[in-house]
C-alpha cells in the first residue's frame, strides 16, 4: 500500500483468489498479516479483465484518488 503525502491517493495490489461464474475474486496484498486491508476483496467482471489483457497469475494494481 502506498499513500501520497496528502492521503489523496492510495495504490493497492490484489492477487487472484478464485473464479466465480462471471467474475474473478481478488484479495488485497498487505505488507504482513497484521496490516489492515484498505479494500479487502475485489470482484472484477471477466469481460473487463479480458479486455485489459489480464492473465491468471498476474496481480491487479488499483489506484484510488480523492477528487
């Protein structure tokens, strides 16, 4: 997890957990087991992942910004 100095941006990394009917479930990576996840679990549509060129085994990186 990376935070900007003003806490306006958070960058998170998610790893593949399992496949459901129409989605892929990802779990947020944390530095260690004692860290609290910012998001936790993320479900992404298979069609969106296919359009992005995601392949099983690759992580997903997500950036959140406050506007």
